[in-house]
């Protein structure tokens, strides 16, 4: 903090007037949002002014995917990059991946952090690194089979897609050598039903990892208890009630806020990640010291809807649908009934009324949420590629709960 306050224009302005940088006064430091960084980059193109050193000091460029606006460009010095490499190596070690492994990286060769983190981390643990960029799925499966790759790093969606291609193209021999699949890039590997699907399809262990370009590789899997551990050796981790600066009580759900301790060049100080996590009231089953997130990353604050005072994620509703065996299209509608109560309606391709009741029961048990399920015939709901378009919020704007960042306990 002392360094960046001296030489980093973005931080100098934000940290002006703050008397101390002792850890006890973390709360005195201002929170940083993605919007803050995006506005700064727009005002100071092309890299923004969150730069502690002269331009020559930087060695790596990464950017966010830009699904919600302009991509954010993040520069790293060689020292910052070595730190990130060590953080990712920890995720691999936690997943049991080491020097004896042949690790396939099923990503394209793009500007996003995940491929490069995985590449560097796998080298750090001494594994044989096999890039699978520039190949279609069948070529990747042939490579996994022919080189007998023992570990695969990819998104959970892609792990399932690859398994599907293997079965449809007669490439099931690719399943045999793979012992571990490390998933990243999106939530999934901490969701029990998704993890079981991946593990079943590949007959391999599936573990989770989380990182983001703005802060680095911040969490590693708990092989004993599932979910993730926050790497508290390298990050100061806070879980705050969304929209506030109040920490959630133990066991509560909130937004993850991270301060990256090993990244000075383009620092992340109390960065609001937008990732929502459930904290655990106790240590993980193996008693690991770092803070445990039993459900990994639960969702994004942007997707969260507040219904009758509860934080609800459309992805959690989808999860219950899939768990009772509904695999077709669905649509979720949030609306206000004439009595001014917020309600949830799920239209889903369901043939039998008992299945609709099973969805209602399960949603109540698992999410504590009362929903109304309306079965529809297959083909009536439009086929969707994007999850966001399956969700409709018809509640009047300004009613309590319609602001996605409204503080809730
Ligand atoms: Zn653990």
C-alpha cells in the first residue's frame, strides 16, 4: 500500500488521506469495483492508470472476456507473473497433479488469463504440459488418447462437451488415461450434480479452481470436502453482504472481496469480485486451515435476484430441475401477484404432473423457495443458447428486491 500510494496514479487518488496501511485498518481502504477499473481504463487508454511502475516494467497482458462491457486490460510485471504462477501451482497440487502427470490444456491460445495461468502453473509443478489449442474436439480427444494424458484442465461445460463428442465419434478410448479433471473459468465443478456428471462421463476425479484476471488464481479445491479453499497465504479475503461493507456472519452468503498480496504492478486492493460464495461456519472435513467455500462460487452478484428477502440464483433453480431429471427447455419468471407478493413461476418441458410436484418440493427443500411449476409440451418454449434469456423479471422496478445489489442478510 505504501508503494502504490507513492507511484500508482489510480491508487494514489483513492488512498489519499488514509493514515495507515496496517492490516488492522483494512476496512479503512476503499473497495474497488470492476466499474472503477473500467472507467479508469476509458479515461486513460489503453491500460488505465492503475500502474505502479513505468510501462517498460510490464511483461504480460491479459484481459477479461468483455461479456459485460469493454474488456478490461490487466498488465503484470515478471514478478507479479511469478507469483500468479505459484498460486496456480498450488491449485494443481491441491488437485493431486504433479511432476508425474501429463496435463492437457483444452483452451484456445487467447488473451484470457486461464490458459496462461494453467500453462505456467503446470510447468511450476514439473508436469509435462500439452497445449490443446488450435484443435477441434475430436483432435483433442485423439491427442489425449495417443499421448495418454493423465490430467485435463478445462471449463466444466467443455469437459461434458468433450465426453459427448467422444461417445458420438467413437473416441471413448480417450477416457481411460485421464485420472483428474481440473475445472475453471465458470462455476460447476463445485456443484454436486455437475461434478458427478463429469466424473461419471470420464471415470475421473473432478476438482474445482477459481481465479480472475483482475486478481489472479485465488482458490484451490478441497479434495476432502469438495468446494474450494481461499488461498489466504496470498490473498486477504473478505465476504461482505452484497451492496454493503458489512462482513457476513459465519455460514452466511455474500460477495467475495479480495486483496492480492503478491501483485504490485496492477494492484487489486479490496476488489469486489462480483462472485457470490457461501461461507462455512467451521473448518472443512480435513481441517485445512484456509477458509472453506463448501459450494465453491455460487453465482455472480449480477445474476442474483432477491425474492421475499432471499438471495436466489437462476442457476440454483436450474440445478434442481436437472436433479429431478428435467433436461429440456425451461423459463423462470419472477413476478408480483395482486397481493404485492413476489412469486416465482417455472415453465418447463415436463410430461408428468408428479415431476412438476417433485420440482416444487425439491426447490422448497433445497433453496427454501416456494415456486409454481407449469408443465409445457416440448417445442413450445424457444430453444435458448444463453441462460440469461431463460429468466424474466416482471416485477415493477423500484419495488424492494428488484435492485440486484440490494443488501440482504
Ligand atoms: Zn479442505
